[in-house]
C-alpha cells in the first residue's frame, strides 16, 4: 500500500552522501535497486540519478516491524528512508561512490509499488533495444543513460554560459516556416486556416539567423530543434538539436577561433581533457586525397597513396581503363596484414563493392618478401617493384587498390580504411582528435538533376579568388566553408555567407534558379539584403553527435531522451499514428491509399 511523503523532505541524493556525513540523520528517496534478505538482516540498495546507497535493516538497530516491511520490498519500489549514516560494518565496496558507508534506517515509507520490470534496470543492458525503447521511461533509469543525459545537460549549460560571456544573444526562431526545396526533404505541417497550404518544420534556422544579422544583433545563438525527413542511420534522427550561431563583421579565422575556445572549455569542464589549440586545419582536397573522406579520422594512419603515375603504362586493364577514363588508381597499406586469409580478403572485396567499386586489387607481401597478387600476371616485375615501393610496402603488409573515377575511389578507400581500422582495433574511443576541414567545393554536380547543387547551401560565400571561374568552371570554385571533425565524425559545419547581392544573384543563376524562382523562395531574405547587410558567418554543431562522442557511445539514441528508430517511428508512443477523420476534414485533407498491384 503506497504511503504519503507528507512531512518528509529529502535532505540528500543517494550518492551525495559520503564518510563526511557519518553520524548525521538524513532522508533519502529513490528506487529499490536490489533487496537481499538474510533473515533478520536485510540489505536494500536504493538508487536515484546520483547513484546507489546501501541501507541496512538489522535486528537490534531497526525494529522488527521495519525489518519485516523491508523484506517485502521489490525492485523498482519507490521508498523514502530516514536514517543515520554509519561507516560500513563489513568490507567496503570500491565499485560504489558510497562504498564506505551505509544508512541505518529509523523509518521507511513505501511511496509507490512496482510490477516486475520487463528487463533489469542495470548498466550495459543486454536487453534488445526494441524492448528498451518501448519502455523508454524504464530504460532511462539505467545509470549509464542517466549519466549521458546529465552530460548533455552540462554541455548545453556550459555552451550557454560561454556564448553569453562572448556577447552572443540567445534568440528563438520560428518552428513553423515556409518550405525550401533545396537540401533534405522537409517535414510538412498542413494549415487549417489556409487550406491547401503547408508550413515546413525547419531543417536549420539558417535564413532567420542571417536575418538577425541584417537586424543588427551582431552575435546570435540558439540551441535549436531541427527536422529532416531523410533516411536514418545510427547517428541520425528525424528531429535533432543544433548548437546554432551566427556572427557579424567576421571572417573564417574569427569563427574558428571562438569555436576552438568553446570546444576546449567543454572538453576540459566535462571530461577534464585538454584540447590543444589551435586545432589543425586541412583543405577539403587534401582530406580527400589523403583519407578519401571530408571527415577524416586522424587517430590512425593508413593514408591513401595515389599511384596513377606509377601504373599508367601497365597492361592491367582495370588500372588502364580507369586512367584512360580520367580516373585514378589509389591504394592503402594495411601494415602487418599480409597474412590475411583469402576468405577475409574476399569479404573486403564485397565490402568495397557496396561503396561502388567494381572490385579490389591486392598485393599480400609475404614474410619472405615475395608477393601474392590478384593482378601480378598483368604487370612486369619492375612495375610491381615500383608499385610496392610507392606504397611503402614492407614484409607482412597488405596493399589494397581501387581504380575508377576519383569520387568512387575516394568513397571506397575511405570506407575501407575505417573498416580495416575497426578490424585491426586501431580506434581508441578515449582519444579525441579534432580537425578543421576547409575550402570545400562550392558546388557539386547532381547526376539525377543534371545540374550543379550547393555543397552546403545557396548562401555560402565563394573564395574571392575563385569567382573568375564561376561561369566557365563552376566545379573549380571553392567555398569559404569549414567543418569541425572529431574522430571521423562531422560534429559541426558552417561558412561565411554571401552578403553581396550580385554574388547572390550569380549563385542562384549557377544553381539553375530564374530570378522569379529565387524571389519566390527567398524573396524576404533578398529584400532584407537591400537595406544594409553586414558581412557575416556562422556555424552549427550537432549537439546529439557531439555528446555521443563525448560519452563514448556508438549511437545518438543513447544520448537522446526519447529517440526514434530507423523508420522514424517512436516505439513507446507508437507515433506516427492515424488521426481522426474530422481532423483531416478540418485541414481539407484526405488520405489516398496506394493500390497494391495484383501479382
């Protein structure tokens, strides 16, 4: 029978108690983690978000009625206990922060009873994620998830403090906005009053923060909810949170400098890790050439080698064909993996094919210096020797090659490099390697649409010295864009914005917009730019991804209170759900079911 807490006030959270409290009478409240009845001696572990404290009900110290009541406690009962803190009578528990002490109770109230939970409330749960997400309110009681969410809160609080002290204003921007087709797919919200018209949920506050710069707010930030209706992965959610900022009268170096200090503060305060400043920088071109990725993991080597010149005259058709079609031949050296079994190499070939490769050529250098190769019969001895030298091959190494157009080769070897690092256990989660990637291409060619699209967004400023190529060679133009990368994950990105109307018009023209189309979609911003717009730049972090890495987790679901699964559904609330017919009628909507074709 549940009792009232009337008259009781909690004095401490469970793990806030220490040897310094010995002799004090305290009141704790929390959940029963475990109950061990030894007959006349009952040990009860009580848990709250701070941790666990042991409460000991013992004959001679607690009355018989209280001991009998304690014996009936079960896991997840909610209790309030008034008692005296004492040194543990037996051996301490080094695994617990409160392992030196225990509480001897004087009174206990059962505030709430619990059914047997569908899974144990414990760290590093082995229960299937689907079950845990269905009962997420129980899953969130687990100490590891509670630590993650408290870390997230700490990161948000420190960010607010830091940016406020740097002169930033926290300003909220709208959640119901107009749809902008450029970029990812919008979530749409039908309007009841304006039937047939729709709001969109923001993919980012981009346009509004630029308008705030036009409005003279100088430095803006917001911890903003954003929405993208896109295919999900372990590090993506349909709704996510950005640490969003914009600054006026700045250039690339100014934005980078302030954000380096922000990151240094977060990692020092939250993890007690010193971030060495300045953070290294690398151009997009260098990152792609060396690592096959615009978000390279620099915790390990295994860099790409461009061997196009070395093999350009060989008779191996795969290499020859790629070079003749304007592509390249590149490879990576997996040090010490020359003895890898053929079956395992075949799996790497299959892996490479998933990333667009037609195949994967290899040389396994044996311990005696001889080479086993999938293509040696097409190569002269001196060509093989030159290739191995170019790859820095030693005895026992495995050399892997991709040959195709550059984009495919980069994708394949960039992914293969990470896969090999996982297999070779080169990825240390306790190591944090930051990198700025700069000078991204302004535009990228979209095969499906047969036109250039913005690599970041249409408001990114080109490098001034590259503007001469905007008409003749648009793909050659670099952007004043920058990403901050941590351990192979892009945790934030931004750019200097276009504030010159002529450059903005030219950008829209290159993207295939007519002046009318540009005005229809972005007219309010273009009009605002007619009234004196300052040079401005910004950056946004993915808060979920940043905290995931800080917490050493593999999925952002482990740092979000109520996440969704890969099909964008919520297993706990069962959203999305059907709605009442009347609601649809008010919105002027009807659901058209897709007819299933008969076989």
